[in-house]
């Protein structure tokens, strides 16, 4: 955009991320400029260049300061901008309000009363705040929105010299609705020019869709939240740090919110948000319990049972109370010494009926160590007559976002290919027993906007830049996408995870005489609309029956290829879409492949129901779900 402005002699840009730098190079090369554009693959604070007339700085996250905006702007003003130069933006203001929202606390800590009862554990988010689309998050506003702080980037040196100082006096908030103060929700407004005539904001009502809102917890426990009454005047203490805000709430009686560190005896573990959501998903752990109980009950009663856990991250399935008293030993892999120490500390507070052996090893190494012979090896040598049965647990094979982890699938397939013959001497069960795959057509303008370049930002056409396209979507909120369902949900296949897995994957990898994958599923439109993608649900299955609850409000799936060859079709009721399913070790269980383009993620064909052809007489070609 800058290179297209009249009178501009040269433009310099910087990008610290290698992948995005390659995208930027492709965008620059695709445009015609009247002046040279130089791209620097570095962070701006590392640049050594002559000073500039104008600097445009967009380094803002949902919380405004999380991407090191203040030190970046400080360096830009001191080292890169001329004395009479112009910096965009000029200033910022942060607004916020207190909310009651118990579900938001699940983003910050594993609740002791939900999911797996982790005694003595303190599992928390590695981030101090999360980014949420508050318009779709259930919450109650306890106060009206107020301005929290104002930041003048023209006076960045003064601002920087006062970082870490509590703002005095504290901010007074008027409680308009009684409730428990669980979190502070805040957003920002930018003045791009000094006069404040050009503004953008990220308010949950009518703000820019490019940013969400920031959510900062005021407590980690629902029970310990400050309870406010309508009409109360409460104090919000604030201080600005280089990478965000610190807050402390004080109610009318002088009680303050607290995010104190846990007791010294508790292990303090930082986790990603997806892991926290999985650990707090009570329904998921009910499924784990049901599957484990079924596995134990299916084994001969006279045999003790060894549990082998190949779940990634903390193997929390081991801490579940559903581990049967018949368990003779438990083996699990951890990825680092620190994780091993944490697990040992957690196990010290648990009440498991068997000894736990933690191996610093990958899931595949755990499999090789614990199967086919039990681990640890018997001192007097192996005795197959006394070997216990085994339950192999892969609790996170379906991620919290709903996708099937292909690396876990490969681990299980390799197990049966390499050890299948040796395992005949042991009774072995896999949890889950099988994975069920379900497909459904979706129309969603918001899905297209979030996964495709559909506009011309600043008048620049970047729609043909390959890197600005993705082939799948993960963990998008259904309430945000507002989908129109164009078909019923179809059972595509059920994939066994026991000894039949290699055969099933080989069949899914094979091709017919026409060179096409063998399994094709027909989705018939039940409503008119444009196909933007196919929602894919991967569920635990038991005896052919799906028992896994879908992640609340989260959708994952495949996008319809959208290029010069493959255009998203407009379907009428009764039209058929044929989805070809194929296994690829690199991409997982589903692969959609476009015929003549760079897309290699699905073969998708649409055929009108009125046309003649084999699609009129068969939903599947070659293989059907019954074959699996």
C-alpha cells in the first residue's frame, strides 16, 4: 500500500517469522511498484537503517501489548524515525469491564472438581490472559465498560519510564449487576492519526473482527471469586508492564482478588490452552472411564492387567480413578526430565493400585519396551505363563479440536506391523477400540473469511498467493461460524485400532484401476447453498457405536478447494457431493486431492442428481464402511 502512494521514494519492511517473510516476498513480487520495496527478514529492533519519514507499526494482539508493542514502538521512535517524522498509530486506550463467566476459568487452570481428580496438582495456563470472542462466550457483565488506561505513543519515553508502577488512585467501578467477579475482559481503541479522526477498535460490540478480546482471570477458583452486589463501588488496581496489564480487584469491604502461587508441595505445571480444555472436559473423562472399564471386563478374570499409556503430554489417564484394582503395573512415557519430575510429584499424591514406571521415551519407545513382554523385565527371566494382559491407552488420539492425531495412528499401526506376531502370547486391548469418522457439508461465509483471502486489502490483490490459503480448519467456534448445514451427517467409516488397523490403512491407501482411492462417500444436499467445507468429526467408537461427545461448540474439517480449477459449487436439494477418502501417513486418515492443482488434500467432485452415471446407483465404490 505504501509503495502505491504518490511521492514515496522507497519502502522498507521487516518480518521476523521466516514463513511469513516468504509470504511477504511472494506478495511483493506479485505487485507492480513505482518505487523499490526492501524486505528485511528480522525483528525491527535489529534494523540498522537511515531514519524514515513515516513508520507504520502493527504489533498489537487482543490485549494490545502482548506482542511487545511498547519496546518495539520505543525503538522505532528513537532509532528509526526522523525528528519530524510520523508514527502510525498515535495513541491507544484500553477499555474493560468485570464479568461473571465460570467457563472462562477453565482456560486458566484445571479445576480439582472437574475432569480427572488430580490430587495436589496445580496445572495452569502458560499465558496470563486468553483471547476470546466475547459475543459468543456465555457471561454476565457486572460493570459498565470504562477506560482503564490511555497510552500516548508520542510520549513513549515517559510511558516507558513509568512501567511497573501502580496507577494512583485506583480505578473506581460501579457494580450494575450482582455476581461473582471471575475475570476482567478488556479491549482497545487506536487513534491512527494525532487528531483522532481515523480510529479502529476491538470492542465486543461492533469492533474489528481481526482481533478478539482479552480475558484476564481475577481468580482460579469459582468458590474463591469476589462476590459483588449491585450498587457496590469497587477498586481496580492497575499497572502497565512491557507486555501487558497487571490487575488487582478490591471489593467494598477491602477484600482483594488473589492469584497467589500454590503451596510449595504442589507441582506447578504450565500447559497449553487446548490441554487445559481437555483436562477440564468432564464428559471426555466419562468416555475414558467407560472405555477402560469395558477393556478390563473383556479380559479373562484370572489375569492381572498391565496398563501402557502412550498419550502425549502429561499421561493423565494414569491418574484417573478408573484404573482397575486388577492393574499389576502401569507404564507411561514422558518427554522430558522436568515432566517426569512433575508426574512423580503428582503420583505421590495419587491412590493408584499399582506401581507406575515413567520412561523418558517416545510413545513408540514405550510400546517397544512394554510390549510384548511386561515392563520391567522379571529378575528371573520371562515367564509367559505369568505374563499379565495389557491395556494400551491412547487417550488423546482425538485432539480437543476434534482432529485425529496422525502420529498416534502411525504409532499404533507400527505396533501391529512390528510386534503383531509376538503379541499372540498376551491378551491386549486398545483404548479406544476404534475411531468413527463422520462427514457433513457446511456453508459459512465466516469460515471462508477466516480461511481464505476474499477481499483486496488496501486495494492489493493477494488472492493468488498460495501461502495465503489453508486446506483445513481446526477448533473454530460453531457460534462464530454460524454454519448452514447443507447435508445430513454421514458415517464415512469406522477404523479399528487393534490388530486389523494395518489392513484397514492399507486398504485406505490403495487405489483402483482408475488410479483413484477406493473409498468414496456420497453426501446428498438437503438444503440449497454454497459448499465452503466439510465438517469432519472423529469420535471414539465401541462395538460400532459412537460414544465420544463432540467438543462443545468446536468444529474441525476440510475446506473446499477454491482456485481456478476447483470452485465451491452451489448445490440444490438432491445434488450429490462425492468425497474420496484416503490414508496418508503424513496427512492422516483423510486426504482430499484436487485434480490439477497444488492442492493435495482431497478429491472432491460434485454431480447433479439428474445426471446419469455410477453415482446414481452406489454411495460407495470399491469399499464400504462394512469392510472395516
